[in-house]
C-alpha cells in the first residue's frame, strides 16, 4: 500500500493511534459514569430504606407507647409489650430511651389480676421467651443504673430500674408466686422451675453485669465532695452536697444488696464459690465501699463473707485467678475493704496475714517506681503501673485506701499478730492444756536455764516448724508492705522495731530454727554455692529483724545496753555480732556473673544477696562501733582473716567452707579478685589493722606512681598569714595537682625569701603551721569538745565571711594531702566527725561527745515516766550565737507541734540528728568533699573512726626508743655509737611519757609515732652535729672538733653552758644537736630546748 518513501505513512499511523486513544478515553469515561450512576442509585435506595425504617420505627415505638398507655392491660399484654420492646430495641435502637425503659420496668413489676410476671416463667407457652425478655430488660437496667456523665457531674441514683432489679434478682420473690394464667399449661414442679429461672437471671444478668466502674465513679464523687467540704467548710457538707452524698450512698447500698443475692441463695458449694468470686470481683474491688454503704448492709456483708471465703477464692487454681482478673489496683482495694471489715469484729490475725500476703504479692508485680517496659501508666501512689484498670482513679481515693491498709501496722493489729512471738518461752511445761492453735504454739518452749532453750522432742519440733512458718508469713507481709509503700517504709519498720520485747524474743526464736539451731540455717543459706540466699524459707524473718533492730540501736545509750541490758543482754550482743560477722562475711564470698578484675578505686561487683542484706551490714557495724567505743567482746572476736605477719607475710583467709587451699589474701587482692576488696570496703574490721594499713599505703603508692607526670606547684607563704596565703595559692588547684608536688617558700613581711631554711619547699612545715592555726577555737572555723578538746566544724564559722564554706573544703584538701604524703598532724578530731568522714551515720550516743548537757536532757526525756507535755517542749530548738537567739524547727511547723509521750522518741531522734548532722551540714560536706578529692573514699573505708585518727596523727602511745634509734640517720660526724649519741638515747629512754611526746613533737611537729614504726617516717628521723659555739655562722664542726667530741674534751665550763641550744627543722624531721661533751649538760639543754 505504501512505499518506503511515502510521506503519508507516518501521518496515517499518528491518526490511527489518536483515534484508538480517543475511543479508549470515551470508554473509560462511560464506565465511570455508569459506576457513579449505580452508586447513586444504591445510596438513594438505602436512603429510602432508612427513611422507611425510621418512619416504621417511629410508628412502631409510637404504637408501643400507645399500647402501653391503655387501661386494663393483662399479663398477656405485658408479655407482648416486653417482646415488642425486645424486638424494637434490637432492630430500632434509635427509639430506645431511658423513659421507655422506665415504662417497661413499671409494666413488669405490676400485678395483673393478682398475677405477676413470674407466672409467665412457669407457663409452657411463654416460659422461654418471657425469661429471654426479662434477662434482656435486666441487662438494660444495669446499663441504665450505671450511667454517669463525668463532665456534667450527672449520674443515675434512683428509679424503677433499681426497683425491677431488686425484685427480679431476689430468688425469694419468685417463690411467692401462687396464681397462674392457666393451670393446664403449668410446668411440672413449678416451684423448682421458678427457682431455676431465678438462678438463670442471676447467672446471665447479675454475674455478668458491669457494676465496679459505675460504683467507683460514685465513690470518687463522694470523696471529692468531702474534700471540698474539708477545704472550705471545716468538713461540714453543704445541704446540696449532703443530699447528693446520701443519695449516692443509698445507690451503693442498693447495688451491694443486689450483689449479695447469689451468696444468700447459694444452693450448693459450687454456687457459693461462684458467688464469693463474684463479690470479690464486683464488690470488694470498689474502693472504700464499707465506709460508703449503710452500716446495716456492711454488717450483713461481713456476716455473709469471711476472710476464709475471700482467701479460698483468691487462691483457687484456675485458668485465670481472681488476682489476675482484678489486677494490681483491685488487690489493693480488696485488701483495704477486708481490713475495714476486720476492725469491726474479732480478729484472726493469722488468716488476715495469709490473705494480705496473697494480695500484696500479686499487687507488687503491677507497680514500679521507674517507668519502663510494661510500667507505662502513671499511678497516684506508686508512680508507674501495669495494672489493667484503676490508675485514673482520683489520688484522694488512693490515699484513703492506703489509710485502710495502714491498719496492718497499727499497734492493735501488731499486738495481735505478734502475740505468739511475745509469748514465746513464757510458759512452763506444766501449763499444758487444751486450747486454740495459737495457744499450742505459745506453749511450745520452756527454759532449760536462765538464757538457754531446751531441746524439743520430735513432736514439738514439728510444731516449732509450723510456728516458724507463721512468723515468716507475718514478716513477709511487713517486708512486702515496706517495699510496696516506700513512703511508709520507715513507719512500718519503726512500728516493728519498737514493739516492746519483740526484738529479743525474735532473736531467741531464730536461734531455735532448724535441727541444729544457733542460726545455722541462715549461715548455711549464705554459704550456698549458687548464692540463692532467698531460697531459705525463713529468710524474711532475718531481713526484717536486721532492719528493725538497726533502728532500735539508733535510740540506745550505754545505760540501756550495759547497765539495764535492754533490749539485749551483753551475751546476746556478742552472739548477735558474731553471727552477723560470719553471715555477711559468707555473703561477700558469693560469686557474681561479672568476672572483671577490680582496683582499689573501683567499686567491686556485689552479689545480689549482699545488696538485699544492707540492713544486716548496718546492724553489724552498729554493734562493732559499740564495741569500739565501749569494748565488751572477746579479743579477736571480729577478726576472720589471719595475721599476715605470722609467717612469710602471707594472709590466709578463713572461708566459710574452711578450705585448706586458699590463696593468700594480699595476692588475691593485687590480682584483682573482687572478694578481698569487698571485705576491705564492707567488713574491714575482719582484717587486722596492720594489714589494712599496708593495703592503704599500697593504694596510695600505686596512685602516686600513676601520677608521676603531674607538674609541681610553688606558692609563697608568710608565716603570720599561713591560712590566707595558702588558700589564695592552692584553692584553685584541680584534684590531680593536689597529689603532685607542692613547694612552699616562706617569705618575710617584705616579700623576701627566708634564708637558710632547709634549701627546699617545706610543705610539711606549712601543713603543721596551718593545722596549728586553723584548729584554734579562736579562729572560729572549728570548735572543740568540752571534755577532751576534740575538733569538729563550728556552726558559727560564718564569722569568717562569705567564703567560710570554701575554707572548709580547702582545709579538707590539706588534711587529705597530709595523709597522702604520710605527714602526721597534731590534731585530734571528734569521733562523730570522723565517722561522717567515713560515710557513717551518727546518732544519739555520739551526741554525748558533742554536747553532754543536751545528751543528758534527751536521756532524761527518754526515760521520763510522766506526761511529757507537762515539760512544754516542741519540735524546735533555740540557738544563742553571739547574743542573738535563733529558733530552728526540727520538722515542718515544728514550733507548733508539742512533744508528747507518743512522739518523744521522734523528738529525741530529730534533736540528735540536728545537733550532730544538720547544724554543721554545709561545713562538714565541704570538708569531706575536699578530703575525698585527695584521698579516695574507698581507701579510707578500710578504717574505723579511731583507726582513721591514728592514720592522721599517728599512734597514741609513747614511741619505742629502740625502734627510733634503728631508723635514725646521722649527719656531720654523728653515728650510732658516738658517745654523745649513746648519751642522747640513754637520756631519751629515761624521759617521762610527756617528755617523750614533747621531744618527738620538737623534731617532727607531731607528738605521736607513725603507724607501723619509724620505718614509715618520711623524711627519716635525722640527727645532725652542730657546734656548741653560738657565734659560729655555719654551725658546723671542723675536723679537730670532731675528734674532741669523740674524746669529750675541749668544750666545757661556762662557755658551754651559754652555748647553742638544740634546734630542729620539723619539715625534714631534723634534730640539730650541738656536741655537748657532758651528759648532764646534754640532758639540761634537751629539756630546755624542747620546752622552748
């Protein structure tokens, strides 16, 4: 048709393509129009149908309304109306209204020719449908009575819906039917048929009804109204609010009455169990319910359901337990409501404890103080929650629920719960008689001697085992409460701690646990290879005992312990301390998954059991510190590590298993084994002091090597302005620079360097002068105790100006630097201040050292038997500083809170805490921060307060002259057997204790010898020979003079008596001793010189 060169070919193809595209577009457009037309027809059809349906619905409901208004309706008419209502509600729900529901309810409760709706339920013609219609209407009634508009504060409170529920949920009403439509259609055994119908209504309607949430909404409304009245009208409700509260309470009472029908008419055990479970889920999970309903109804509820019933229900095994269904908040509400009930009736504490343990154990899994994983919802009490419902309930409701639960740690409940414990060992063997289970437990024991328990036979041992598990249940409950209600933990433990006689009784009971007694079950648990201490069934008793007992020790004084021997005898304290020492020592040996090596400055990885037994560690240290302050334990009682000096300087460790193949303690420490480091940081008292001192010096030495490249710092200091110049020159140094070299140059008032002062930077001299200056009470930075002049930060240090806190930090760094360099300081700190430097708490007994008058007054108050209010005290104290009296409150609004017999222990605690900790908190914190910036806290934790004092200022004993002589360096012609040196040592040996201390201070600036002997004195003790001639400018002795000194000739007579006195350079521990040829003259000059 075309030739290759035909020009029309391309145009033809283009036209063909365009025609094809046009036809396709027309087809698609027609298809779209057809779809739209079809959709429009469908919509129109639906709309016409809906219009017809609405019209039909309106006509049907109108007919229903008209039919309902007719007079002389029969029971058949009632049946038809109920059926039509059921049909229309399903197919025409738009016509359903509260008024029509009320109308049908009124229709159902009417009587027709003395016949009620119950007659339909036993008529074969109507039976099935009438029951179906009844259940449907009852379901609608439950929805209606729960209506609540939170925004407009509108809620259903009364109406025919409640009336029909009261009538048709009560099985008793069904049995009152005695007239029927037609006896020919009456079902056989119609009474049973009516009963079955009643049970069907209960099972299908009531047991599946949503009651809890509407009831909680109404409880919240009451609480809000009461909160408003408490805030604005002193707790008096306004008339309108009072009317609203009474209406809501009536509603709650009625709903509670409805829910009790299944339990009241339970025909068998299965129905009773189902009814109890329903009450637990629907009624007891309504917070504060017992306080919101009628007293008669609350009493009726208590009679129908017991603690045993609730406990059996929540512990029953099933696919989903009740505690899982009611979730964490539900467990709390059930517990709170049951505790409200038990306060109104005789209490079986053991059953209540069992119930509380089950509920609390489940509840604690739903709450956390941190937001993570499943804990995503905020909770008013516990911060974060995984509970499936209830977290949005008003915080005031939760606060009241907590107050309900607080009954568990009330004095009344505790006295009941601990009755068996307190009666332990109080009855003689002859008092056996029939009694309750608790009475049998209390008669299990008798004394063999005054303080030892007899061995029980196998039957008694079985009873003891049962008794011990009951005690474990009690303390499991309290430990769970303390963990869950963290804000109330202190209150819970205080109530346990200060229950009279509980702690010593508990200690005696624990010593009977297990076949061997004497706490062996706990020691064995601590030695478990897997470290699972909590697998010991009775471990919660020990945890609670340690935590509570540590609180008791905060309030004890030496009179309590050593004179009255209360609450523990000295023998008990020795045994208790020994057990805790071995127990915690065993815990520290448990292995952890972290196998990293540790260093002295790192925190060793602790086994989980060590962290859970912090209270045991705290109690152990309290008893140990008591023994340090007032020794009562046998010698070597605390040591669990052998003395390394005994042989080959190796430290053998007594492990709990007493294995013979134990690595040397020091080698294991240096290899990075975490166990020795744990022992040193947490139980240093189990290691000999000399070993710990060696370790401390090793740590300082290692740190010094690591910082060898640190640059030095030089400062210029005027001797009359040591503090001012030192602070100006060193306060800005970073911590690493403090560990480096600090050179001090002393200058005179003209700024010229002092000539001939030891040719170096006498930092030691600077530190000695600074210490001698700043610790004078006249300076105002430090005060001293009245009895033994021990130093502590002064509360009035502000007189030094606005920078007085920085001065404390600077002084702390200087003291730390002195310890770092091994410089001994002539300063004695108060033990309570040293304890705080070590990170330990100080309380009542330490107050005696600070202010004995205040301590005596507090002890008087503690033992006062009269009415404390007569003393006119309040939670405030007055301080007189420079003529100005300032009042400090010990707690919020303390000046308005009177001290009574009930709170006097708190007052004593707060007063001691204020005097010891709060009054100088800022000064102490600054000093500690400065000290620890140079000396790591981990390093000094290996010492006790008295031991730390020894590290700072040396041994508080006379020095060993032989040891000093062996470690003395001689210069300028002196040597050990030089006649003058022999005379010197003979004279020093004859010195009194006071003279020896004065001599040592004259040379070294400190009257105490270094720890471990003079081998550790740096620089070494040095004696240099100088000439007797005071006119000699050099002071040195020439060759001829040296010979004369050996022969003791050449310098006698009056010239010698008027000659040079001995002098010293304390910065170099240097004694410049003139070559006196007569021993008597040497003695005279020494005594005169050192006094000078």
